[in-house]
C-alpha cells in the first residue's frame, strides 16, 4: 500500500491486571506503521490503570482514558468516539493478536470497498486449547448465531453511522453489532491464517454471556425486526436454530398479504415488513381510533439510515428519499374480523384501490403506495394503508373562523370546483369533512386533495346528493354560500337552490351540538 491509513486498536479494560501487560505487548508488536491504541478503563478497581498508564508513557501510540463503570459496550463506544483511525480493531484486555493481522486486513479493506468486515482464523488458549472453529459466514446463520468474534477489522465511519455497540445489551453486544453492520449489505472476508488468540478463563465473558438469554433475544428482536423477518420469516426464538421452522409453522395460521401500486413497486420489500417497521419507525402524526405515522424511506424501500449504510457497503449512490404516511386501522371486533377476512374488503384495501381509481379519474389524492393485511386463522387482525405524504400544507380546518386567511376565497372556490369535478366523475366521499380536504399553493396554482378514502361511493351524484355532500364541511355561512355558488356554476345547477340546500343540509351531529359555525 502506498499510503497506510491510520488504524485504531480499541481496548476496553475492566479488572484485567493479570493479563493486560501481555495483551498490550501483543498489540505493540503489530507489524503496521500507522497505528494508535485507545485504552478505555471501565472503572477498574485493580491495577489495570497503573499498567495501562505505564505502557502509555513508554509508547506514544498508546492513549489512556477512564470512565465510570458502564459496561464493555459503553467502553467500546467511548473508544470509538476518541479514535482517529479510518479502521478499527477491537481487542479485549486479555486476548492476543498476530503482528500481521492488521496489515493483511487493511490491505483487503483498501482494495475492496464492498468488503465491510475482515476477520481471521482464531485459536483458544488459557483454560482451553485448540482452534476456534467458526462456521462459514452467511446472513442467514448470523440471524441465529454470532459468527464473527469481536476482534474483527471494520471502518470506523460505518460503525458510527448506526450508533456503534448497543449499550442496553448485557452480553453478545458484538452479535448485535455485526447484525447492524451487515444486514443491509456488504461482504465479509476471513483470513486463512490464525491471527487472533482468544483467552478462555473460568469466568470469561464468552461463558457469562450465556446468562440473560431471554431478555437478550427480546431486545434483538426489537432492534432488528426486519432482519429477522427477512432471514427467519419471523422473530428470533429461544431455540434459535428452530426459529425458521417455528416461524413457518406459525405462518400457516397467520397470513400476511400486501399489494403495492404499479407506480411504486420498488417499495414492495419495505411494505411486506410493515407490521414490524410501523412499531419501530416513524413520527407519530395522530393516535386515536386509527394511528398515523410519517416515515422517511428511500426509493429502493430502505429508510434513510439503511440506504446510507447500503451506499457505503456497495459504493453505489443513494436513491432519492421519500416521505410516506402510514395509516394503521383499529383492529375490528371479532365479527368484523370474520367479515373483513372473507367477505368484505378491509378499510386498508379499499383505501388503496379507491386511491388508484381516483388517480385514473385525475382526482388528486396523495399517491398510493400499497396496503398490508395481517390475518390469523382467516380473521383480520391488522391492516395498514401507505401513501406518499401530501405536499399540501393546509386542511379546511385552517379556514374555520379565520376570514383573514390569505387567499381564503380563492381556496374556497378551488375546493368547490374540486368537489364538482369529483361528483361529475361519479365519486362521493361519505366523510367529506374539513380535516379530509387538503389544499395549498403549488407553482402559483391551487392544489386540492382528499384523504381518508375507505368510505368513497361510486355512481351518479345528482344535485341533491352533491349538495348534501357538503354537510360535514363545518364552516361559516358566507364561506358555504361562496362554495355553493362556485359548485353550482361548475355543474350547471341553479345557484340559489344550491346555496339554500347546502346551508340547510347541516350534518345532524353538528346541528345537535350547535357547532355548525353558520353564524361565525
């Protein structure tokens, strides 16, 4: 290599006085010219601090810092933040490395940007002897077992991108780290020579990590639901090797169906993981009977962090971002679960199909992406509708009680003409209320859209039915009169008759509560 990039060896230390001198000597002997060593003392109570400080005084490549005891993951993250190297090699405070490990690993990473992790054959020493037989790496196996020990070489920038080591995990944080590093792409290379020597002690971390298995698996499932769904067809189970079989058997009783728009088929892989992603991603917009979230994704179905990780792994430029709105419909009562499962289309499916029909008739609505239904034993459990986020900044609610609203009359006329065009196309919205009518100015022109589409009706919309469709637009008399006149003109109806009907046909619920806003 013409230019040797800086490599940072990070060493977390907690009460390793018996072994630390040997480990640091092993690291100091490495055959690599551009090296720094960051030692983070995780609150040791033995002589580890003295040994580390003494080594730092002798070798300027070594740097020491101390933190209150917070665990090995926190210590590694602290070291990651302090490190200056392009590449990172974590080494535990009781292990040893071969002098050629770093130059051989860095040579591969420099020549092959698609490679994200380089490790090597390893041997046990101490209370156990012999080679550490690691299986050939694959993402599928990684979903059930850690296949890479912690002391592998990787790029610092990529680790910082997903937040480094999970500090909530008590054990196997390196497994979680490799899942985070590799689940969105990137290759792994294994050196054919032994380059790591892993010490086995009576109370070594590799043995103590077997405790807390249930809590650890629950946290892994919470952090990587899409990865386990992709590789195991469901969550990681207590009997890890049986996870694919158990999940496939569960799928016999639990069915996930989805459909995506032909205009946005590239989001299919994101859509099929929606039940898991909805629980862990997105910004909450509304939570009530139904729940809405805003989610940033990429054109190739990945969210922004995922896409950036894939860009680093493949060297290909990232796609353009999109913002989606996901609506999760309330789980129906059991009789409706049966109806939605076999007889009636779900609200999510209706919303999606109706949006496509609106687009065919050039009636504006946020572009549909797809829908998801989850059934168990044929009964509908959950359903989701996904669309692009609207660019319209206002709803009709913003006009209520605000006669000073800029361009208010123009917006009212535009909504009336939009309604007329929708009715002429044979479409009536059964929940045509102020919150479901969006509007805004786009390139100097007013744009109007409708949302909440599962209650559309199709067929001829005459004058009486058209005027009644304004009943839930709960706004003042002057605004209604203006809209009624524009609506009548657009459809060729008598203006005074439409004005009288629209003002008279207030929604009974609003009328009973005295909130028609007619006198505002």
